[in-house]
C-alpha cells in the first residue's frame, strides 16, 4: 500500500513537471518565433530557429542518455531546468534592451535547447521506475496528456502575453522552470524495475568496453532489434517532411491574417486533437490500442499527412484549426504506440541511451523538419512547401511498410 502511494505521488510530480517543461517550450516557440519573424519577416529566419533548436540534439543527446543510465536522473532534470532558466533570463534582457540581432536570440534558443535536451532521456527512463509494467500504458497516456494540455495552453497564453510585452513571455518561462525544479526535488524514483529480458541481448559489461562504445550501446541495441529500428526511423523519415507548424507565423500573419493571438490558437490546435487521444488511452489503458497495432500506427501516419495537406491549402481560419486538430490526433496515435512499444522492448539498463537515440530521431524529424520547411518555403513558397512535405510523408510511410514487414504485421503490444 505504501509503495502504491509513493508511485501515485511520484507520477503526479512527473506529470506536473512535464506540464511545466512542455509549457515553457511551447511559449518559447511562439514568443521567439513571432519576435524573430517580425525583425526581418523572413521564412529563412524561421528555418534558423528550427536549426538552433535541432543542434542541441547532436551535441547533447547521447551524453544525456548515458547520464540517465549511469547517474542520478533527478539531478539531471534539475540541472536541465536551471540551464533553461538562465537562457530565459538572458532572453528577457535582450528583449528589454531592444536587441535586434537575430543571431543573439538564436544562441540563447540553442542554450535553452541544450537544457531541454538533457532532461529528455532522464524523464523517459524514470517513468518505468515509478509505475508497474501493467500500469505503464496508462502512465504514458497521462504523461502525454500533461504535455498536450501544456501545448494547448502554452501557445495561447504566449500569444496573449506577447501583446502586452514579449519579455513577459520569457518571464513566465522562468517561473515555470522554477516550479519544475521544486516539484522534481521531492520525486521518489526506483520504486519498480522492469524491462525487456536481457538474457539474449548480449549487453556487454561497462567495465569491458570503451567509453565511446558505452555511449553507443543504444544505437547498437536498436540496430540489432529491427522492429525498434523501424519504429524509431519511421518518425525521422516520415514526419521530417511534415513540419507545417514551423510555418505557422507565415500562415497567421500573411495567409490567414489573424495576428499573434491567432498564431497562438493555431499552435494550440494540434494539441487539442492529441489531448483527446491521450485522454481516451488514459481511461482505457492498453485496451484502447487493441490489436493490429502495426496497421494502426501506419494508418495514423497517413492520416497525419492527409490533414497536413488540408491545412496547407486552407485559407479559412476555422478549416485550418480543424485540420490541425485532426493532424494532432493522428500524430498522437502514432507517438503513443511507438513510446509504449520502445519502452517495453528495451532493457532497463539501456533505457536512457535508447531513449536518447529515440529523442535524436524524434527531434530530428521535428526540429530539422522545421528547418526543411522554412528553407523549402523560402525557395518555392509556403503552400507548395507544405504539400511537398505531406506527399513525402505518405511516400515514406508506404515504403516503410515494405521495408519492415514485421512492424507492419505487429499484432499486439506486450
């Protein structure tokens, strides 16, 4: 009974921390995106924002993975939030100084991205330590629900606060970072320990391998497990081209003519669809995913691409919101299946490093996808860029169904 009580308390703390962390990231995307775009009104500047948010994945994610497996996960998360707080405070200073050098803002976005990157593997590796395997699908759904609620409220709040003063957006970010630190300080972990059977995994002892090999064990494990490889790489190569949300400042200001408040609403819309999905899964658990999991995952990717295309051609604000809601719903179905499958199929001692590889793939598809969308939009136009991305997402998902037949035929999560 005491263990169950500690589990519920720790999960609640993780959900609050996750909501705060996600809230700040969404506010930064709106605040910095709107502020930097208004300096030159250039799609290329939006591409550079995506690049600045992507580079921390390259430099920090693999070390963050081994930190999650070898060191105190709670301390890792706290340090990450301190870094985010510092970058937020410096953004306040730049804004109040009326600084107009885009590069300075990009450097601080990069610094914030480093802090955000550090916490990722530690958070992912902590969840299986505070709930049982049977409760894990429900915990993942609640975890994603907290994130989606933050994604709904964060952009809308940022759009409203931005009108008052851009610096206030960064001030709220610093406050939320502080709350996350306080909540994580009371977290109790290592309540449970479960994961994939390691008897056939051939995981070498850390004393027998080099530091580089130890860091790369996550890649090695994924490469040997083709179903996990297909699951993770699907996000990279399919969703890479579906980064229409990176172009929301252009749609809000130049196509739909709805300004910063409308930008916040547009940014919130995908989270509404995703939240609906996570609430259903949180209530029904693994039963909501059911059977024929592989086909459902691929079908969700196709749905994501279709509604991305609809958003791309829409010139009606209500229709655009509708398309973004459905886009977010289909994306969350695919994301949830991948998260549960990867954690269940990964040994406990490799969760941090496997999660770091997963974050690299996911972050590459999201952040580098934003860079790709901004660059292509700058070259061929905004609407053609979104349609091109949707078409490439469909083509990639179709190809993956044949390259990874076992993943396509995946019947049930277990």
